């Protein structure tokens, strides 16, 4: 059980570090509007899934930029997080934020339409 807690803590630390690195040190314009939403670290620390979102819809572009910067990010993480094995970084688009925004818009439209129907009565 303690192993899961440790991988969660390592994931949270990696999320903070990667977010700062992407914001401050990666000069690729494709990753400018990227938000790191979560990190899942494998139990053996060999791999880490880094979930990201980009609200302007250009997530393929951001994916390419993050994949290209993964070696740089991994080496910088190795300096700040002391692990015997620094995981391979795999970037995955997190569509949940985009889906949530879409659902919010649908709800707002439904409420507005109900409001207009009530006014007509």
C-alpha cells in the first residue's frame, strides 16, 4: 500500500516540476498554452504518463512539441527529483477538460432556452 502512496507523491512532484519547466524553460511555441493536468507513474518507475490539455484545440501540435521536449524534460527532472530510475515520459492528451467545457456550454444553452420558454408563457 505504501508503494502506491509513494508513486502518487512522485507523480504530484513531477506534475509541478514539468508544469514549471514547460512554462519557463521550453522555448517551443507549440507548448505555450499547455496545462499539465496529471501524472501517473508506473509502480516500477519505468514509465510516466503525463496528461495535458490545451483549450485552443491544437492538441496535436502541442503533443509534437511535448514529445520533442521529453528528453530535455526528463534530464531536468532527474536533477530536481532524486529517483534511482527516472521514468520515460509519455505525453497523453487529456480531453476531460475540453469535454467538461462542452458539457457546460450545453447546460447553459438548455437553461437559456428554458428561461426563454418560461418568459413566453
